[in-house]
């Protein structure tokens, strides 16, 4: 309750800036309750105090700017810098090892689903830069994951209103698997649509070839 009171006071003083700068700092690995803040912001939208679409935009920008900064820090400074100065960013050797282990298991997909894994999302940007993932590939995974993440947690407060805390804690427990399922479902839908479109083009192209010549 103390945390919610603190978050409420921040919104009362700084409005939308709380989301932008709070999420940006969280992804530089400074302590900030990003998911709780987004869910509470969604609740404020439910109450009519904040605009939901503006919240999505601000939260998305804060998240992606933070992730992009950490990517370039990892890319330019490399692993020795993180190992030497990581403690200033709360980047402990244990968390680095955990991120490496998850990258080994899920590869680049971790950049997307890492948002939903506590103790991992703060370091996927750094590690992506350290192993020099091409920026376009990083941006594709990171920005799409950011959009899903911010909409999901803002929507908890927006849709469930006063009951948002109950749903929040439930979702927090299963968030990585819910996110992975949603991503896989989206991929399957895209594949199905591409396949249907390809078949349609084949049939359209085959029709003129099989058509009998007209009589003079």
C-alpha cells in the first residue's frame, strides 16, 4: 500500500512524465516498479483522470528509449565495462549469468518475452549490445515486445478498475507464458494469412493459363 500511495503522489505531481522517465530509468536498471505503475496508470484512466492512448504512447516511448540506451551502452562498452561497473546499475554477476542462460535457451526471442521475466528484462538491452545483435533485429524484437508489454499492463487497470490489483498479481505469476503464447498465436495467424494469400495468387495466376482459347 505504501508503494501505491507513493505512485499516486508521483502522478499527482508529475502526470504522464512519471511513466516516461520511470520506465526509462527502470530499463537502465535503476529500481522503479514499472509494471505496478502502468497498472495503476491504467486504473487512473478507468477513473477518467488520464487518457489511455496517451498512456500507451508515453509508456512505449519511455520503454523503448530506455532499452535503446542500454543496447548502445552494451554495444560500445562491452562486457568488461558491465563486469566492472555493473554494480552501479544493480547489474550483479548472478543477473548477468541468468540473462546469458535465458538467451541460450530462447535466443533473440528473449528480447521480446524478456519484458515479462523479472530480473531479466532490465538486462536484455545491455546483453543484446554486448553480443552485437544487429540494431534492426534488436529494434524489431524490442519495440514489438515493448508495445505488447505496456498495453497489457495498462489494460489491467483500464479494464478491471478497482479489481486491478487482484488481476495484476495473478498475471504477474504467469506473464512470461501468457506473453509467449500470445506471440506464438500472432505468428501462426501471420503464417496462415500469408499462406492463404500465396494460394490465392497461385490460383489467380493459374486460371489464365488453363483457360481454353476463344473461338474466332
